[in-house]
C-alpha cells in the first residue's frame, strides 16, 4: 500500500494533474476533498465553513437514489466481485446482464423488448441515434439522416448527443460549426400543468411536414428538460410527438437518463402521457450511483429493421459493455427501489421541497420556484454566482452545484424530513447569495 497522503498533498496533486468536469486546467475553485460517504452525507477530509459532513442535495448528479454505502448494494457488489468483475460481452454472456435486461423490459413501457447495455448515458444516446439512422438505412431510405429535437434540451457531452443539445443557450455552442446540423423546434411551453398549446402543436406539425423526409428520429427529454435548464412541460406534448412521428414515419426517442426510476413521480416520465417511444435511454440512477452503466431499449420494429438490412448488425460494442459488476449492482438497485413504497417517498420529498422552497419566491432576483417529484428548482433572473452560491450552501451544511441561472436540488429518496428541510434552507441561502 502506498504511504497515505495528507489532504494538502492530495489537493496539490489534484490541482496539478486532475481535470475536473466543466472547468479549466488548473481549476479556479478549490474542490472539497471527500473521504467517505454514508446515507445522504458526504464526509470531508477537512472542515469547510464549520462542517466536516455535508448533506448531499444532488444525489451525485441524480444517480444515488438510495444514498451511499447501502448494505444491499454493497453486498451485491461484493458477491459479484467474488465471481468475476468483468468479462467481454462479445460472444459471451452472463447472468447479471441477462437478468438486468429482462428486468428493464419488464418495468419499462410495453413494447420495448430489446436492450443494449452501454457505458454511460451519453453513450446510450449515441447508440440510440445509431439505431435510428441504421433503421432507415436498412429500409432503403438513407436520406433520413438528420435528427429533430426541441430547444432547451441536453443529451450528453459526446458527439451526436451534443448535436441535439440546445444550439444557442447550451454549453456546446462552441462546436456549432462542426457538429451535425439538426432540426430544432422551439422549446416546449413551460408549465407541467399548462396543457397543450395549439399554436405550439401547429409549430411542431409544420416542422414535421417540412423535414420528415430527411429526419430519422425525434429525441426529447420527457416532462423535464434537465441540464438544459430544469424546465418542466406538459406530458401532453409527448402524445403530440408520438402522433406526429407515426404520421410522418419518424422514430421517437425518449432520453430518460435523468428522469427515469421515479424522479418525476412515475417510474418513467413518459408513463405520465401513456406513450411508448421507439427507443428509450436510461442511465444515472440505474446502478444507484455505484458504477457507470446505461442502456438503450428499443422495440422489435427497430431491432428487426436493422437486422434485415444490408449490414444486419448494430456495429457498436464498448469494451466494458454489460460489465457484470455494474449489472449486478444495477439489478439490486432496481429491486431495492421497486421493493419499497418509493412513490410515497417521492411524494413526501415533493411536499417537503414545495414547502421548504416557497420562501425563495420572495427573494430579490428570483424569477420562479418550481417542484416536480423529487426535483426542486429556484430560477434566478440572472446568471448565478456559482462560487458564492456554493459557499452559502456549504455554510448551511449542504452540497449543491448551481449552474447558469439555477439553484436546484435532486436529493436521494432516502433523505429524511430534517435533512430535506436543511437542503431547502441551503437552496434558499444559495439563491440569496448567488
């Protein structure tokens, strides 16, 4: 074992060598050094603003549904580690992956029958895009090679996903001249309870009329646009998209990487519209925040269409595809979620967020406060000062990561009422400081 390093030594090495997400090299902000985590708490190596422990209001970018160091998930990892940590998926298979695929088919909307296991959410979107493009290529319609989406979305940081993120307000506008040029509708009208706006429905219909001949698929985040701005929209627009896609021979892809596994109050957000997409992407919470894994599920129509083509294979195969360790933990995480009354827990969190964030509406510079399921958002009327906002949250004993004009929380479902109140207080403090 190497000699232990002091926190100061670790942070010096971090600054010298480690490139953190969405930051320069070296970083401008000193990161907090986490030495362990349990339940909903992060244990710091050094005290920060009077705290050695922080309540995690982010569920590690929305993935740690069950909190940290959960005995059920720990045991699933240990048991699988004693069998094998990895084996290639090309020409081989194994029980954890087979069981997980079958379980995903069982719990997702009816009609999604085939599962491609991927490394990350962004890669699952890449796979979904490849499925859709190859489907039309196999059908003898190579002109259908573009994608359609609506503005305000976010689908990942790899190439094709970047091309369907918001082209102007998103973080990927730097690459607008190099990315594939896709077809963008206006952002869906805001408001979960707003219903379907006939004018916006006509706007979508017009785009389909003009571009269906060249569009392979429509891809959207159902009900909640997450990293693109934490916007909520009516589930009714999903029914509009399903109808238009069917009328114009366009495939429909739902990106539920952030919304899946109960975050919006139903197991998958698209259930709120009673709609099944042709391809569904899931990730983040799939493994309960333990390991990286995602999946793209598709209908038999898509799979059979590809398999009848001139090139009858989906040419994609990550080295760690179907990783047994991740698949075993994912299966345990899904069973853990569905083996409890998770709906009541999400409703409890929704009520706590609505009550606890209400005072933020009266703060100067706050444009809107909104909640849905286990999502709470305070939107400012200006760019948030992320350093000041983050420091205010840490002073309140909570870890948050504000961005753009937003201070928000997506806590683990195991967050108790006292910790939820603490998170809400931190969000309000961060909004005031930011």
